[in-house]
């Protein structure tokens, strides 16, 4: 039975890219009824066994075990997330970036931060972006947590080769705030790709959502990349307050030594995270975002 990877799911059909022969077009498939009976839905990124039917289509018969599974966006077997945020138009939103990082940390994905539209910065060296920081300070802050940060420009091609290198041989998901240039960057990286793009709304200060479904696109250097529907906000439905600090990379080494198990790093005595904050080892902006997310989570629990 042939095998392949599901590269698109749309209107009840699953499009399977065969493993062999290499370069073959995708096969339009339906899923067998057994999946529905078991409460299983095939996902984009699933490695599947399928059977060809007489009309040239196919049926998905079996899904191989998943290494990762995301709920939002619904995609399986992703190796890494590429978080795309613009430096301007719209301006860099570090609180939203940190919220995305919480979700990629929770999903245990390696994460690359891609900062776009550097050519539109009036002053690359000293211009303030967010929280009083310039581009170099933002880059150094997030690299200190272990994230790879790539600064890019579609117009000048700066950083695009570094993005291609980061994607090679992996299954990557592009995500981030709408209107920051995700689809434009993918069009520049993947030859022949013509994803729909929209200009930034002057009234709203953000772009329209141009991506309406999850789809994997093959890369020349091997691997796949997915453009996912843009998000203007994320929730914390899959996370408990006690788990939040574990999604802040620089908190983890300190929180393990806190006096109380389940320490929320607010006013608890013997909290090493608060001590590190006082000593300057944790950035005030990151702790501020942590407390904002914690408040959001507590309010959500009160509502439900």
C-alpha cells in the first residue's frame, strides 16, 4: 500500500503527496469511515497509508503515529515554528510575540523568530521599536533565551537565505500576527508559489487574513513549510496557570528552586524568579507579559 504525507485538507478531501515517486502530484483522497467511528480526524502533516481507487482518487486507510500535534492551527508532525513579526507597519508587538512563544514552548517546538520589513525602519541602529529597545537589543534579548532570530526584508532579500537554511529538511509552520508578511515571505522563498497577500489597513493598523486553510508546500532543499491562518489573538485553554512559567525559557532554571511547589512567582516567599528579576537576570518586559498572561488565565477560569 503506498504511503505519503497529507499536504492539504479541504471540504472533506485529503490531498496526499506520495513518498514515491518523488515529485509526483498529490492524490485527492477521502478518509475511510473507520476514522469517524474512532473519533479521529486526519490532519495536514500526517504520514498516511492510502489506496488508489478506480477513478484516480484514493482513500486514506491508516495514519502513522504522530510526533507532535497542534490544535490551533490543526497540523501534525511539525518540527519547528517560525514566528513572523514585522518591525514596523504594524509595529513590533513583543507581548503578542511572547504569547506565541508560550504556545510554541507548550507544544515543545523549536522556534525561529523572523523579524520582517527591516528596510522600512527609519533608524535601524537607534530607533526604538518596543519597550524602549532598538533592533539589536530585541535581537540579543530573544537570542539569550536560545531562540534563533533572523532579520529580513523581502524588498532587499536580506535574511531570506538564512530562512531557507532554517527550513531545509524540516516540517515548519509559519505563524504570527496578520499583515506582517508571512505569505509574502513564502512567495519569495518557495519558487512558483503565489499566495494571496493584502496591504495593511491604515484604519486598523493590521492586515487582513489572507490564509484560510492549512497547507504544506514542498521546499527545494527538502522538507515542507505551512502557511497558517493569521491570528489576532490566542487563548490559553490548554494551559494551567501553574504551567505558564515553564513556557518562559529563562524562568525554568529559577522556578525549579522556588520554595513552594506550584509557585506562581507573584508574592510568594522564597521565589527565585522574583529574586532573579530584582537582580536583573530576567527582563522586566518578559515578567510584565508573564503576569498579564497569568491574569488572563485566572479571569478565564473565573468565567468558566
